């Protein structure tokens, strides 16, 4: 992987290497089901439970793969990123695992629990103003000061390969899946998933689920080029990112379509998952269940792998 | 089992028979863990996830065992019980599974979601006044009208044997456990657990966890006789029952002690489980995690089986 171009899409072999690299650190998360949800969907739903992943989200797979594949010389200078969400905690965790410094730049209006979640794994938090310019300037300052390598949340082949390990696992656990449904934020998870799954099951369907209020991927697929002029407005705080050129190519070439979902349907699906699966999934995961329930004809009587991406919620501010 | 005296404690063989009887219907629930909770407890905690059991609680094990062991002649007249909680839904589920009628007497101030949960499995709900006398009179009316057999929530060897199947499973999944911690309400689960676990691992410790506001079992153990003059006052709605003479004997002869827990600690533990395990456990399950955290010296460095009994919560009325 060290010789791989991180600005290109990973190959299936890169994802298998990532799986070996992170084995024994990342958890093999369970797959669970619910007769009531199967009945509601008219399909056989197999939920891959990444809320139970370390740090509470799949993000640690990519972060570990990136951090563990750095050279010793680069690694000792540390890593940095900007994040107001799960990627920051995942990178902090991965850096602690390798024993190297980590700095996470967070907007000064970040949710306290997210800041605490980054600090919990020993990373330094540097606050910035809540603008993209301030985020990038502040990260640049950190890099100049420390020589740290910036590990982005999705626009990096090592990250995409790491996220793809989740689908490798799922297809080992439940080999006979007809279709996978995956949430779409920055596009790293769905791109890695599609490349991994197609390498094992060439005919498998890959569907994205995206909030209607942050539907840049769906619009980009329709337009045949990346659409970036949207202002994300959705309860799915993990899916407000805009796909990159790299993940756009990954999605365009590997994904069978994206279902967009209104927040009301996502919140209903989140409640349903809490009640029936007994899992505290976050809105960014509930969007996939909402998508399956919204388009039953696409999934009826099929065996569906539903990737629940994370479970980091603020219990004092539930969306219902 | 048909020849067994339902007013005596079940033998280990009865629990093994129950396991065979309910296999293929009741779910084999997963066992899960959390590095953060292990660190908090200073112990290795293995959580048996009965919130993921059908109907959302372990109760279906006992109800299935009772209903599936009835003679055809008795079964066709149906079953009845009074319940404002998980046992009613469990019995309704078991009766539907056998294809026989079920009537559940519920106080007319029951929580709507609990009523819906019973009706969902096809049982008839008959309302009564919220007093013990009205409950019993109304059940007697149902029995006179239908000839149904009353299946009590815990004071019955078939129920206790069914609940014990959970521990058989847990010890297959994680053989090397030093101690089990089990919630105590009416005492059916802990009695079945103790008999099952001791038959496989004679030296295993069995600890109960009971809300301080409904500590009849702890008081009864101290007094050496059943204490019943308490008025339950606890957030643990599943643990307000009073142990019977039968379950008192089961606890007295098989349990190493009961840890009582204040509701504040239970609510903190419930939040912690939601955040770290990502499971929507109910207060009656959280009491066991609270007990482990409250008495760390009893569990330090040990391998602990923690039975999470159920996950039926009202998401609109969370206790924090």
C-alpha cells in the first residue's frame, strides 16, 4: 500500500491488505436481524452493526488503515485532520494505537460530546472558527508546526480501502446477499464497499442512501459530473460532506443508484431501529433503513445487506 | 416435563429439555462486550443481549416452554395471564406460535405501548382496575368463561426452566465465566439461571441485582424468610414483582448474594450502556451493570456474565 497512489481508487487487493492490516485491532462487528423489520420491508434484512465498532462508527477502519500504513519516519511526526464528527475520534484512536501524536482541528461550536470523544483517545484538539477557510488554515498551521501528515476523512485511497473492509466482513458473515445499501456522505464508505463487494460477488447490487437535504451524490450521478453547490441541511450530521472527485468516480463506476430520503422518514426509521433492533443507531445510519422502507419494490423478497454505519448520538437531544 | 410438578423448582434436566423445546423459535441472542465498560469495571464483562430476544425480553423463553409443554387438550382452551409488562407480550407470542387463544388481563392505566405489544401478537386484552384483587378476579372470569390455563410470570417450574435456558446458552458462548450477575424481580430468571449455570459450572458465582426501591429478595435473604410487606418504588418497571415462596427457595439455596442499587445509579448505567454498548436496554437490565460498577471489588479482574434481560423502553419518556 505504501507504493500506492492515495489519489486513485483502491483495488480489491488494497482492501484485502487493509483487512489484514487492521485485523486484531478493529472489531469484527456482528450482523443482526429483526423479524419485525423483515416483515415491514418485505425482504430479508441483514444489518451490519458498525455502531458496535470501536469509537462507535466504521470510520476507525479507514483511519487505522491509513495510520498503520505510514512509514515510521512519517508516522513519528504524527497525524492531523479537521473534523467535527466521527473521523476525528477515529483518527485519534488509530494514532493512539500506533503511539503517535494526533491533532484534530474542530470548529469552536462543535458539540461537546464530540470534542470529548476526540480527547478521550488522547488527541490534541485545536479549535478554529466554524468556516472551511479557518479549518484549512488551522490545519496548515498544525502541519507547519509539527510536520504531521494530514489524513482526510474520505478523499484518500487508504481511507477508502479501510472502509471497504466492512463489506468484506459482511460477505463472509452472510455470503448470499443480493444487494447492499450504504449511506452516502463523502462517499468513502460506499466506494470502498462497492469495490470490495463486487470483487467477491460481481453481480451484487450496490445502492446508496442519501439525505434529500444533502443529495450532492444523487445529483452528481444524474448530471454525470460532480455537483458541489449545495448547502447541506439534514439531521444526518455524518452525511453533510460533499463527495470528492475521487469518490465521485468510485460511485459513478460502481453504484447502481442512490435513494434520497427526507429527514422525517430517517427519524421514523431511527425510532424503528431503536425499538426493533434495540440498537442506538445515529441518523446517518437510519437513512439506509429509511431507504429500504421507502422503495420496497427495489428490495422485495431479496436478501439485503444494510450497513449501519455508526451509533454516536447525543441522548439529551434526540431528534423526535 | 408434563409429569413434573410445576410447584417445585426445576432440575437441570428440565432446563435442558426446555432448551430443546424452544430451540428454533426463541433466538440465540448474541453476547457482546465493550472495552470502555471493561475499563470502567476493572473486569471482563460479557453481556448476554436478551433485548434482542423475540418480543424484546428473555420472558419469551419461559412462556414458550410453558405453552409448548401443555397437552393438546389443555392447549386448545388457550392460556391467560395478568401482566402490565413483558410477560403478557411473551405469552401472547408463545400462544400465537402454538396457534391457541391467549387472553392478557391488563390494568386500565397500562402504558399504551405495552398494550400494543400484547395485541401485536394477536392476544385478546381484557382491562381491569389497577389493583391486585381486580386483576385476579378478572383472570378468574376469563378462566371460567374459556377454560384457559393461567400461566403465571414466574411462580411456575416451566417458566423458571425456560428462563434458565439463557444461562445455558451464555455458558456455551463464553465457557470460562467466573460469575453471573442477574436482575431480580419475581425471581424466575435468577433461579433458572442459577440452577442451569451450577449444573455446568458448579463453582460459578451467582449474584443478583435488585433495585433498592423493590428489595424484597435482598431483605428476604437477610431475614431467612420471605418478606412481602414492601411497596415497590423504582424506575425498573420489570422488577417490581415480589418473589414467591418457590423463587425464594431457589434464591436462598443457589444465589451468593444480592446487590441493591439506587435508581440514580441504574439510570446512569442505562445511559452508559446506550452510549458504549449501543444497546437500548431497559432500566430493569441496567440494574445489573449498575451493580457491577457499584461493587467493583466483587468483580475485579474476573470474567463476568452480565444478563441484560430486556430492551422494551418508551422512547418518549426516557428516565434522564
